[in-house]
């Protein structure tokens, strides 16, 4: 018994001595901050990383995604728990189609390109070669992007197609955050496919991948509505 207690105390002492530093993130803070007002009069904070200003909350103007209707006036979203869906909307902001994301940018702002996202990732510490890769990349950049005093990416989920494209489901809110880029993947010839980013609640990485915007899937990815952060060149 004495041997077991001694080993337990020794192990505890070693853990206490080394736990904090191993999980410490680099202190990479915005170089500047300010506010912008969109076309609906909604005010947002922006933060500056390198030579780009990023919105620090999800774009939220226009019709809420849970109020979207088809041509017959029927609700498109088919999640059974409507109150939970509304709570996610309140917490994480609105979601948009690719076309809406491009068209809704406030004056002087734009939907970020794939290269804009790479610049942000590299500013936060990711290598150039890793930022060019597909899939989950980085070591801590995804966690830095979720810090509230930074760009504050939210776990907004995405809306995917169901029923052969006739209705929609909100998925993964609170677990994942999906964000559009404006960059088309020219190698995909069947229809239009664009790059996006994804963060995860329990991951320090960030994913770079491609999804179609037509009513079809590309490698299992067909995110019809995703989160939007607008960007501009720093002034």
C-alpha cells in the first residue's frame, strides 16, 4: 500500500510540474480593431491580422435560415426541434448559400478567397506548405481562430440537402463551424465547387476542403448554407 501511495504522489507531482506549459498557445493578437455597419444597420467588430481586416462575428443580415421557404411557401428546414434551431441561430448567426455570401458583402468588403484564409492561417503560425494542403491542418491555428479576443470563429454548423434536394437540415451546430471562401475549384468540371474552411470544438486544427454548390455531393460534401465572414484589405 505504501508503495502504491508513493507512486501516486510522484506521478501527481510530475503532472503538476509540466501540465501548464505543454498546452500554452502563442499570444498572437489582432494588430488593430474597429467596427463596421452592414446594409441592414447591424454593427460588427473587425480585427486586423497582417494586411487583412476580418469580421469578428458571423454575418447575420437578411432572412434567418429557419424561415427559408420553397416555391410553394413550405418551410425548407426539416429539423424537428425548431426551438433548438432558433437558439443556434441566436448564438451563432445566420447561414447563407454561396450566391448569397458573395452578393451580400457590405460596401468595401468581400467574401474571403482561399488565399485570404491561407494568409490568416500563416499569420497565426501555419507553414505555407501545410496551408496549401487539403484536410485538417495546423497544430493550434484552429484554436486561435476560436478565441473571443481574436477572430472568434463560431461553431455555426451547416445546412445540407435532404430528400433529393427538396428540403434542408441544420447539422453539426455547436460541434463544427463551416465557412465559405469565394474561390472556385477549377479542377472540378461537373458543376461549380468551391473551397471552404471548417473548425471543430475539440480540435486545434482547421480543415480546408471543397464542396459543390449544386444539388449534388462532392466526396460526401454538399453544404448548401454555411457561415460567412467578410474581409477587406487593411487601410
